[in-house]
C-alpha cells in the first residue's frame, strides 16, 4: 500500500491555484476535465517532485472543482494538510509578504499553520531540528483558527 494524494474540494479554481501555486509554491503536474461527471481534477506537487516518477515523488495534492456550486461542511472536510519546509521562518515570511495570514506562528521554530482560501488548514513543519525561537514570531499571537 502506498499513500498517493490528498483531495480537497475547492470552490474557485483561480483563487485556489493562486494560493497553492503562486503563493505556496506548489506546481500543477496534471489536470483532468470530466464533462460527464461535471468536475475538474488538478494535481499539484512540490517543485522537487515535478518530473519524478510516481514511485519517487511524495504524495500529491488533488484539487477537485465541482462545476455545480456546493457548500462543503460537516463530513466533507478534514483536519489539515502537512508540509515539511527547509526554513519555517523564511516560508512564513514569504507567505505573509504575499498576504497569507499566519494563523499559528512558528513560535517554537518548528510548526506553523495557515489556511487556504477554502479554509483548509495547512501545517508547516521545520525540516530536521527546530530552529532557535526568534522574533517577530516568538511574540506573535495566534490569528483566527487553525
């Protein structure tokens, strides 16, 4: 058994791609349009996984856009996505500079949370050992929910 991808439903493809690709740094690797089923599937991967075989790359993120509008709540959502990053402070600063709210700042040098435009909670984890705590993150309060 091998974990392949996580699927999240999105309500606006352009808004979601702007967040996941332009701001968060993932890259679209394939897209499927299904007219009969009235949906679009967009698969995203980390830049270092683009071009790797399925056996070599990390699990992907599948964005599902249903052409007929629908509210997603209750059992149609889930906890969070998780990504390891080279430098949690640089990643959070980059996201913040692009207008992304850091809901749970990396006060511990190890973990932070942000949310996608669709309210999906995304956990960011420091690769390797936690970085030494530093400002402004150390004193920054939580914003909203994560």
